C-alpha cells in the first residue's frame, strides 16, 4: 500500500513529526545532505529520533573546502557515517575532455550537463537502494521550489518517497533553530553566502538579492536548479551526443 501523509501532519507539519512518520513508514530512508543550513537542522532533528541515520552527500569534485570541513564537523558531532557519493569518473573525463573543466561557463546546456554528470546521475545511482529520501528544500527558497510538497512520490527516482520536512519553514526559522541548538553550520555563510553549491558556481549575495542569486550568477533568465529537485524536461542531452550540439 502506498503511504500517504496523515492530514494532521499535512496541516501542521512539524519536521520532527514528519521525520518520525517517514522512519515509521519506510524501511530505508536516506537523508541527502548538501551541508547547507537546512542539512544542519534535519540531521539534528533526525538524530534525536534515530541513532542509525543514513546520510549521504554528493561530492561533485568541485566543492569548496569549507563543505568538506563541514562534513567532518557533522560526522564528529553526531558520530554518524556519511556516505560520500562521487560521479562516474569516466563520465567526468568525457565532458571535461570534450568541453573543458569549466564547461558550465560556455552555455546553460553545458552547465546542466555538468550538473547532470556530477550531481543528478550519482544521486540516481545512490538512491537505488532506498525507499525514501529526505531533502532540505524549502518553498520560500525560490519560485521553482514554491510548490514543494512535504511528501511526494518521486517519479525521477523510481517512485520512491521524497520528503521535505522543512518545506514550510522560513529562512529565519532555520537559523533560529541553528542558533538555539548551537548547531555547526557551513563557514561560507559568514562570508555572505546565502546558498552554497560548487565552488566555481557559487558566490556571495548582497542585500536584497534572491537567496539563490549567487548560484550560476552569470546565467540570465535560466532556472537556478541543478536538476536534482527540478528537472528541465529530462537529461540536458546524452553524453554521447554532446559534441553535436
Ligand atoms: S554546480 Fe557547477 S561545477 Fe557543480 S556540478 Fe553544477 S555546473 Fe558543475
């Protein structure tokens, strides 16, 4: 039987209750952490429910050092294993050989190809062993995330459950929780970053800018998503056909 989120949880979604429900209804639950602020909150709440958390993260090969430092801090604080997922080395070699290491600057299509190879495909492979995944996506983060559901069946990952316990939270609420509980947080926030991804594709933002404005900041009128949460009509294009475009 397909699980559905109880009405009382949907109308009053406390993240701890949503996570407790997820662990009670799915046997293999993966927290997919980017180690941004939302990851700090989710891992902390989940650690109060379960001691045997499955946490996985994507090491694209282009992460800032501060993200690796943050992974170590969380690992030490919670004494949990963190599965670090890597892209396929052969696929990376092909796109870099064909388009260069900084292909993301050449066109939106090549940027999405890089995200596909370094993020989406590795996540696809990693989630094949799970029944549900937990993400820190919030509705308030961007227009593309405004419809984020607390619970959905993820058609992009074989129909497993996708759970967003913080979907209804504001940025202020996330930071209130971090401060109140003295949680570790990513060091780049103290340098003006408001959203953090790969080093070459993320910059600090200024007052008044959208929270995700620092991601792929050179792109105009493009969807500021890597494809994990918002797929632009399937794969950017097949790896083998990438030269033809
Ligand atoms: S964020 Fe940039 S470097 Fe990272 S996978 Fe996407 S395009 Fe590649």
